[in-house]
């Protein structure tokens, strides 16, 4: 294969980026929450991801800022809090106060997205925007300079354990190209169906942070083995022939 092929360029880009792994506690054993989080931290996780669901924007209900407080007390890792809720402006201060370091709202729930991002930053957290699979990247082009993080949903939000939507790879590539064109240093996060089979592809497409739920917290193997397997899957396509 030619050295300047798209596959080789993608691998070189992926190799130059350190992919952050952010286990989601949505599929963790909540009865042993502190222990589950500490296991992920000891295994080398980079952040802890918390999916906040309200039963309105998404069909499921998860937890609120009291759980964020409990997670904050259990770990020194940054907390990546994803608000899948309507009217997020009513609650962002509560989540930052509870310990959120990174706070992400959905474009689809914000009538005044620019104002919402400014509010999050004023509270001292980094500001992110999430896009559902059917939401166009054009909806955030005018706030690119204000983003600390863009979260591409690779499943329809609301439940853990879903299968990866394959056209999300193209969306990640286009988001990476948009960042590079505008000189954005924002994190490019992906959430949904990330496991050993998909993690290398999304990083090659430009993701710099991967949310992993059931790929880390499951009944088949330990948290340490799960994180180790994800790291190995990331390394595998980068060392083979191009």
C-alpha cells in the first residue's frame, strides 16, 4: 500500500493522538459504585463518564447530581458529565457544584446554545456539545470556537449496550476535518457501541476520547482486563502493515 494512502494517513493521525478512555457508570454495579470507579481508575481509565437522563429528552431515567457528588468523592479522575436532559440551563450549576469537570449539553435541547456554553464556562467547567446521530454538524459550526468538546453520539441516546451506528465514522471524519479547518483544539468524543471491535476505527476517524460502558463494566471479565483489551485493540491496527 502506498505511503500516502488514506488508510496510512489515518493510522498516522491515530498514532499521534492519545485516545482517552472514559468508562460510563451507566452499566456499572451501582451497589458497589465507589469500588467500580476505583477499579477503572486503577486500570488506567482517563475520565469517568456520567450519563444524566431525564425520561423526557431520552426514554430512560438514570441519576442526578447527588450521584455526581458520590462519584466525585470516590475518585480523583476528571468527571465527564453528559446531560441528556431538557432545559439544561436550569441544572448546569448544580452539576458543576457537585463536581463535574466537563459538562456536555445536547444541541437538540438548547434554544440558545452560545449562551449555554458561556454559562458552563463561567461556572468553571469545560463546555461540550453532543449531537445525536441524525443531527448535522452544521448546527454547531457557528460555535466551534467556543467548544472545549464535541460529542458524536454513535447510538441513539437513552440506553447502554447498543450497537455502533456505522455511518458515525464518516461524521467523525467530517468533524475532525472541521476542527482542523478552523484550528479548533477541542476534544472529539464518541459515545455508543465502543468496544474492542470499534475503538480503533473511531480513533482512526479522529476521535480523541472514547466513552465505554458495557465494554468495561460487564459480567464476563474484570474491569482491569476490559480496559487492557481496549488498549490492545487500539494498538493492534497501528503496528500491522499498512
